[in-house]
């Protein structure tokens, strides 16, 4: 039996009428406290929990994310129409940045952190810079390894020198990859918890 409107508390989440002495909503279990901030915080946590449990929520994007993606795609297509080589290079740099930004925003949403449109744009620009730095380091390491092995191949005692220089180049590449991985991981968590 639904209580009379004068003797009831209306739930702020589901708008169900509850008895005046009720501590939680009879329909959605939200606390019916006088403190609306606590009830609002609890209802937000409940909504996040429901979204996490809902498998269809995994592929949803906010409107601002879709608009940022479309804007970047339009700019890339415009550049590719005028200068195909430059446009393809920029697209190759933007794709990992866009994927990283999407994963970052999704991780923040699962943790209950709001991400503004300007924060999304800044995260995307930061991801592009990160992708460019990573690409430059990988390119320098691979070209350095290739040149080291090629230049030592033409000297006397070539086999042992090639093995030694290849080993040194491999060790340097692995050390650079380790520090790059550590840097990217610390940057990821810094971006996730940034307010």
C-alpha cells in the first residue's frame, strides 16, 4: 500500500513514495536521509555499479567523445586531401593517441571520475605528444641497432664484432624499452587520477 502523499518521503532517484519514517527507499534501496549530498553520492555509486554490471555499457561513448573523434577525422581527411604523405603520418600518430585517450576516459568513468571536454582534448593532445616521443625513441633505437650491426660487419674479425655489437645494441634497446614502459605506466596513472 502506498502511503498518503502528506505522510511520505519521495525518493530523489526513483520518485517512489515511502513512509515518513523510512530510512531507505522501498523500490531502489537509496538512503532517504535528510542530507541530499549523501543520497546523491550513494545513487551515483549505485548507477556506476549498474553500468559496470551491464555488458551493453562497455561500447557506449559520450557525445563529446564522438564529436572529438569526428573533428579529428575531418581534420585528418582535409590534410590527406592536400598532402597525402603528411596526412598519413599524422593519422598514424593520432590513432594510438585516440585509442589511449578513449581507454583513459573509460577508466576514469569506471572509477567514478568525471572528465570534462577540455580535459578530454588535453588528454588527446598529451597522448599525441606521448606517441611522438615513443615513436622517436623506438625509431632512434632501431636505426642505431641497424647501423651498429651494418657498420661493424665490414671490418676485420667481423663475426665476433657483429655478435658483440648486436648484443650491446640489444641490451641498450631493452634498457630504453624498460624505461619507456615505466614512464608510460606512470604517465597513465597520473592521467587517470588527475582532477
